[in-house]
C-alpha cells in the first residue's frame, strides 16, 4: 500500500487533539528525527490512520475509529509541540 | 456573564460535520468537475487547505475522503475540483451523480501546514502532478485576489493536454502578470506543435523553471506520492532548502 502524508490525517488528528496539528513539530521516539506531522507517512485506508516516521518508518501514532469514539496509541512519539 | 458562557463551552471541540448544498457543477476535464458549494457555516479558509467529505450509504457504511479547496478565501463561494478515480468510492459519486440542490456532508477547513498567504511573500514555486494542481491553484488565485507581487512560477505535469486542469485560467494569469509563469509538462501525448515540456518532471526541468535556490522560493509540491517524492528530492538536490519545501501526497492515483 502506498502511503500518503500527514496532511491527509489532519481531520482525524483534529478530532484527537482538538487543534490544527499538521504544522505541529514532532520528534520520533524511535530515531529522534524531527519533522512536522504533515511530513509523516500516513496510511489512511484502514478505519483510522497510522502515521510513520519519514526517516526510520517506525510507527509514531495509530488512531483507530471505534463504534463510539477513537482509540489512540502513540508509543512511538517522543514529543509533539502544539 | 462571560464566565458562565466559558464554563458551558465543551472542553473538546471537534470540527463539526455540516450539510452543504451543491450549487453548480462545472466540467473541468473529461475526468474532473468543479463543485461549487453553499456552506452557510463556512468560517473561511487559507489557500492550500482541504475539506473532508463523508458519504453514508443506506446500510450505514461510511466513506470519507479529503479534497483540496480550489477557491481562494476571497471568493464568494467555496469550490472543490474533484477528479474521478475509476475504482473510487467517493469521487465517481461527486463527479457523476451529484446534482445541484443535493446535500453532502463536509467538514473543514482542515490543515495548516500546506498553506500559503500572500502576507508570507514569495517567490513562489508551485509544482503539481495531475490534480495536485488544485490547492496550488487556490494559492495562485489568492495571490491574484490580494494583488500580491510575489513572483510565482507553476509547473504542472499531466499525461496529455486535455488532462490539465484550469489551463485557460493559468494561461490568462500568466498573460496578465509578468511576475507569473505557467509551464506544462506532458508526459505521454503532446498535441502537434507542442512547445512545452514533453517528459516527466526532473531536476533539469526544475532548474530551468524554478527560481535559483539563493532566491529562497517557497516551494509547494502536490501530487501522487511517487511524483512528490521524486520532485522534492530533485529540488533538494538542486540546493533548495528542505525547510522551504512543503509537500502533499495523495496516493498512487489520487485521493
């Protein structure tokens, strides 16, 4: 599956953080690289989204749409600056 | 009683879905249409932003896709240009089935990174693969609507001339303003007498069309993933500052 980028996750990120997040700086918890969330690699065809580090491809953030609400996993994120 | 008002505001305020009405559908190319929408609760937007559109089937199944906004914030109406994907779940409905007066669910504007405002200045280098031109066209329209003097160059790649969105408008913008240049690369078929580029976007083409890296242009690249990765690597290779290159990918054939 070909990835897109974090721009495509802007809507669901806004559901999670209640803010515009694509310009937010993110630091990868796997490799320490820094980038805007817009620059992450996004896999969006699932019922939710997976964002991966553009440098090391480690999973940063998984957002899964549930029947009620969202499940958010962000073990791969060291830091996000909103 | 501002304190009381504040206390009743929800802590978490997701972007609401709203029903918007199709006012007019304008053919753009054989595969694309521009949807002019009436969105009563539209808060305004910035050039480069997109909206999410959600379709719900009778059995409750929902499909959600993002589409770039084509109109400039200064336009009276909100418009999107949507390209039909052969096996798409949403785009064939929007391009072929939707009729004026029909309602669709939309939320937006969305995204704040891949945007440009004339206050930020230029020069502006816009590189589009196919329908990746849509958000870049919003930037060009915004530039014209605000009388910006930022030098702007746009390079559009398409397989054939009939696939180029907004071709007449691009020509008109370039003809009306010495600071604007529009270049087209046709990768598969060229009409007789074609004087534009006849190959895929590559580093020599970007060097010829784009500004010198020393001019520090703000670069926006939008298109299919492969196109964006190849164009942005070529730009970095030419010496453009990666922090000035913003990219938006919409997958192998579109979103």
